[in-house]
């Protein structure tokens, strides 16, 4: 294997295969993601701790068989309010705690490009960032764009505002003690960024 990327996102990892592959990529960090059926809706009133334990029960066989890397929880959660962000944070805090019981690390967040829609909502996610940072985890973000959009900091460059702040909306950026390491776990060109209604132009 000549090309050794710094980060690889592995969907539904096969433990035996990665046990053979990992020694050839000692500098590569893996993000493990399992397809999770019926994810919770944090925009509804739910118990995030119960949902985190449900996730862990489904993931535990894989977590026990694969060492290293970071375990992603849910993928591209829809967040429509600060309250929803708080519930998602509580889910991630419990997930970090459960993973640590098995000496495993978490990648929290995994937000889609442009989510959450308000930078101020990050205040409610600080507990998840602190839990990840304290336990060797990372923040996962997805960054997509389309060339004619230019440098859109709400999409592919929004991590600069999350960490560094945006004076136009009063967001001062993540406080230093909450700045978990960043991993952009998905990125690329996607014409849906330019066509939110889903109109495909056959490129991407």
C-alpha cells in the first residue's frame, strides 16, 4: 500500500481485515462508523442517556474486537434548536463514558456541512467536547462545497468560525479548554451544496 492517508473513515469495519491492514498504516487514524438503524431525533423530547446506551449495546461487539481509532456515533444528526443541541451533547457525553469503559475513544459530532445552523448553539455542545478532549477523543465535522459558491465559511470552512469565532453574530469561538482536536471525516465537492433542493447536475 503506497498511499497512507492520515485519516480513514471505515464504514461497518471488518475486524479481521483491519487486523491485517493496520500494521501497514501506523500513522493512519481510523474513524469507525457503524450503520445505525432508527437513530434518535434530538429535536423531540427523548432521554439521550437511554439512547446512548442503546447505541453502545449495538456497537459493543465491534468495539470489543477493534482496537485504536475513534468511534463515531450517529451520522449527520439534524439539529433544529439549542435544546436539541443540548440533548445531543448529553448523548455524546454518555457515549464517551461508555466507550472509555472498554478503553475506546470517541469521535463526537459528525455534523453535516452547515449544521448546526446557529454558531451560538455550540455553547450547548461544550460538555460533549470536554468529554471527548478529556478522554483522548476528537470532534468530527463534514465539509462539502461546490466551486461556484466560493469560500463559504458556513460549509467547507465553517470549522474556522467554530474554533476561532465570528464577530458578526457574537460568537467568540470555542473556549480553549473545550477545543478537542478536529478531524474532517468527510469532505469533497457536492453539487447539493449549490442546489439545496436536491437537483443533481451529474457532478460531484
